[in-house]
C-alpha cells in the first residue's frame, strides 16, 4: 500500500519523474550542443518555471492552453518548418513542460504526492488524503478531456 511506505521513499518516488525529465533535458542538450548545452539547459529551466508561474498566477487564460491534439498539430507545423531541428525542439519543449507542470504541489501530480504525503504525515487521515488525490486527479483528467475536445473542435471547424 502506497500510504504505508515511508514519507521519504514516497517523496523520492514522486520526485523521480520530474528529476529524470531535467536530467534527460540536460544530457540531451549537453551531448548535442556541448558547452552551449549548459546555457540552453538553464534557459529551458527558466522558461518552464516562468511559464508555469504565469499559468498558476492566472496570467495565462485556460482558453490558451492546448491538449494532446493541439500539441501534435503544433509539433507537426514545427517539424514541417525544420525537419532536422524541429523534432529536437519539440522534445525539449515537451520535456520542459512535463518537468515544470509535474513538480507543482497539486494532488494528482508528482509534486502533489509530496504535499499530500506531508499532510498525511502531520495528521491528515489517509482516507482523506486518498480522496484529495483522487479528486484532483479526476479534475486533471477532466481538464485534459476538455482541452482535447476544444482542440478537436478547432481542428475541424476553425
């Protein structure tokens, strides 16, 4: 049972995904761009952090978000423009987005698993912690479904 594992082990497990996103980005840009790779990595981390903070603060309206359909369409356009560098750019954008969103302390995301784990450690009943995580995860799925429907409507009718 997940909740019976120590908080430290749950935290390590939850943060492994975002950490490996960062590690993957770093290794990829350093291998491909050598010295400039470290600078590119820092800029990608900054961009992910700024974008996420703008989203969380409400400065990016939900209407401007895109789901998987819109993302694939955008990536296809980028790859058409640059068949060689386009896939690299798409990979870096996707990895940066995964890292910067997944680290947020929202239940249902990796960062949220840490938050809920800490709350459970300090007295939140496990039953409630499970319900919070489930509710936020379902809300994230609903948001993803809504974005996907929006993207499909735009693709078909706009």
